[in-house]
């Protein structure tokens, strides 16, 4: 009987608990409700957090907040503009001839044998607190001579009780550049830097011959060995020397590869017993940025916390026209960062991540294909609009064109679609008109793309807007917009090329073209069928040769492909990084370069070599215009489209601005935690009526049983 009463009391307690107005599904501690914390998600643990080895977007999402290379991209200005970060100013290269004599800034590139970048860093910048920098009263490092007993019981970096810091100096940058050349680190940019930094390749070969046997010996070798391409001048200045002229090098100075590295950190992590505990530079980075990685549990969450030693940096006061009216400059002049923490939870599945965003437990979200129609509608003019449901929640949509392109390439070595004959050129131009990329974007990209009229995406110097930027061989400009030329125009070009209605006049057979496609699943079938239909408009039979990615790459390397679809993501926002995809000496077959179409035009190559060494100027724009004009006429690509990123953000998150080149934008974000908590409370009200109904049903079931038991007890007592 007592058990019955305990059950009833427990039920009553549960129902009374349900009277609380607080959300029952809040995954965060109540104490964090008012904190300036951003909540987000990640779906794959970063493989490398060592800036010499990392070259992945999911890794840069963390690295760029922690490390500070000399330069960064301005948060608001377009085209993308470099500004100082740890450097005091953007360096201007000094040029020298083969005799070591200085040259003027406008010296011809052919006369320049060496370019020197003298970089002055800001005094007073300090590294985040870290055990590697902890010293005792005598100035000795506390944790640079660890024994097996010292690391016993250590499972994470935070288990070391003492931390220290020191000022950033020029030698920290030089040490990192040496690390880029270290063969044991396998830096993904070692090959590129070997072409440009003076003595870099020879230094890498010297390190390979030295072959230090242990991690500690590797650190000692790097510290003791020097090379001409990188040298510290004094405490706050260092010099990087390049072979010849390479103006794009300034963009590399905004990447984590060139962030400073204290040698003390490498000594600390090189000690025995730490790597086995995942206490490595790849797991616990150490930098001077606005945040430090205070927790790295990639099976649960990763936490970035405000760096208490962060130097003075302020929210920008200048922007583009309209920025002041939009409110993006409301925090102008405020010290950064504007957040205290960022918590990233592991979320492998799209649906839970999406639901938590709608509940307000993640502040931002991408849009998976399954949720696209729930979030966004495409208007008649092609513009994306939020659905009523999203607008009712105050959710905002942020879109931006990525510095990337997807194109349909012709193998210019092919006997049918390639070459510089008039027949092949007309065929390529006809196909360029027939392949309707507006339709492709609508069907397969949910409208997330902008049709390309050439290789340069918006935001890159040389890109032309509106009527000045259309490809006149494929589009007309009518009523203030680009309109694809009619199919009849393409069919007329086919006839001029000797393929009326897709029939080869010379053979009397239907023109057949092979399309190399990477196809791994059933979702690819619709896309491939669509591509067949585009060519069928011209009477061309398209044979799809589906394969895996490795075999696809082999076909490109050997020139076995006729046509193919490929994409390119910019390393830096310079027209050279796109136009070099069409530069003859970069041909895939002959030179194993990135020119997968194997396009070669002597005039294009000559102008490209002139353009790539120029600073942005009206003169450079003229040459770029001519380069694009040549490429449009030759049509080695169907220009395809520039992908467009869509992201959703709750109304309590401020200072959101699309910047596809900058990765260190977390420091600009602002959170209104009070508004967030209020709306979470409204959106996650507990649904109590099932509990009351359940309680009532349970009472109806329990009371008769209880009455029967009572009656039986009374009869027994009377007997």
C-alpha cells in the first residue's frame, strides 16, 4: 500500500515540476543564459590545427580566430582589401636587379631579380596563456623537461596548473617560415613557396639531409639553421625575400601559414608522453588572436574563449556606401572581440542541427537541401526570399557570391571539340548558348548561384558589372538584364560549323561527344540526364562516362577527356588566381598544371604574363578586359556559374556581413543574450497537457485498484 502512495506522490511531483515556465529542452547550463556566447555546430573534427599543415575550411574556422598572420582582409570593404593584423602596416615590396641594386616600383618585371618584403610588427602583442611559456622565479621554463612522473595523470592541456606568456617578436614569424620548409611537417604550400621564397627549396633539401632523429632535435635544427629568404632584422622587424616579382605574395601573408609560432611551444609538445595524450600542436594551438581554444573534445564540443592577452584592435569605422544606414557600423571604434566565448557542438546530422537552430539553440545555420523550401523561396526575378515562417521568427538571410567558379570545360587537345579551328570554335560557342545554366542553378543548386560571363567572380578586381560584363557571344542585354541568346542562334552556329541539326556533314553521322562525370550515387542521375538534354537541343548525342574521382583525375591528366565539369576555389582574391587556369604553360597534360582545358592562345599567354605582375590599376583593367574577350571568343569553357552561399541568423546576432576571403570574423560578432533568452523561452514552452491527461488516466486506473485493496483489507480485519 505504501508503494501505491509513493507512486501517486511521484506522479504529483512530476506534474508540479511541469508547472515551471523554463524550457525543458535547453541543452546549456542556466548560468550561461546571459553570457556573450555564440553557439554553433561542426560536423567533422578538424584534422590539423597546426598552421603549417592546415589547408581546410573547417580547420580555418578555428585557426583564423587563434592565429594572427601579418595581414588580414578588411571586414567590410570591397573589392577585398588587405589591412594590417599583427603587422603595423601593409608592406610595400622593394625591388632589386641581379647586381643587388635597388629598382623603382615601376621597374619592368623582367629586370627584377629579387623582391624584399620588410614587415614591421606591432609592439606589445602577447601570446595567449600557455604552459609552454610558464617560467619559475629563476626564469626557467617549468614544463620543458618533463619526466614520465610529471605527465602521469595528465590527460589534457588544462591539467598543467601554470601558464605563461611573452611578447610576440619578429623571430617567431621567421621560425614559422622555416617550419613551412621542414620536410617532416609536409606543409601543403611548401612546393609553391619553394618557387617564390629565395633559398626556400635549398633550405628544405638541407633539412631533409640533416634528418633530425627526434622531435626535439627537429626544433633545435630549425632554430640553429638559417636561410636567405627569411631573416629577423631586429625585435620587431623581419624580411622575406622572393625570387623576381610576385605581387600576389601579399595575400599569402593573410593566411595562417604565415602566423607566428613560438619555438617554446614546439619544445613543449615535442616531449615524450604528450603526443600519446593528444597534447600536440595539432590539438592545442597557441597564438595571439582574439580567442584561444580552451576546450578540444571533438567527440562532443570545441570551445573558443576570449584571449585575456589580446592586443588592442577595434571594430572598423569605414565601410561601403549604405553600410552606415544598414547598422553594420553601429559598433565602429569598439574594442574587439565583442564576444566572450564560442561553443561549437558536434552535430553530424542535418535534421537535429536544423531543429536546434529553429529552437534558438544555435545562433546561425546553413541551409541543407531538405530544409531549403522550408526556409527560402525564389522570387520570379530569381532573388531569394525568406518564407513567412522564417520571417515570423525574425530570422535573417545572408547571401554572398563565393570567390569560386564551376565550369564546363572542353579539352582543347581533342580533335573534335578542341583546337583553334573556326569549326571547333563555332561548335563550342553553340554549346555555350545551349547549356542553360540559369536552369541548372534553379534545379540543382536551389537558386544558389550566379551565372558566369567569364572566369572572374564578383568581388575580384577586373570583374565588370551589368551590361559591361556580359558575354556578348552568349547573351544580349535587354531591359536592364542579361538574356541568353535564343536556341536558334546556337543552331545557326552549328550549321556554320558543319553540324546542321547535329549531323556531321563530312560523315553524315550524328555528332557524338563524351562527357566525363564523377558520379557516385543515384542523386547524380538527374543531373546527368539534364546535361544530355542540353546537348540534345543541338542534335548532339552526349555519352556520359561516369567514374570515380581518381579515375576522373587520371583522364584529365592524360587528356583522355573530351568535356568535363570542374570547379576552382580562390586561394586569394586576385584575378591572376583565376586567369591562370587558362594560361598555356599551366596546361594539365603538358605541364601538370591547373589548366584542365589545356587551353593555349599566344596572345592570351603574353597578356597574362604582363598582367600578373601589375598592381590593380586602370591599365591592369584594360588588359584583363582583353584577356576575357579573347577567352570568350575561343570558348574553352562554358563559363558556368559562381556558387552563392546562403546562411540564416537569428535576430539577436549582430554585425553579420558576407566576407568570403576573411576567416577571422568571429571577433566582430555581437550577441544580445537577453533577447536570445526571451525568444528561446517563447519558442520552447513546455507542452504540459499530455502530462495532465496521463496523470488523470493513471489516477482513474489506480483508484479502483486502491478501493478494492482497501475493501479486502477491511474484510480481513473484520474476520
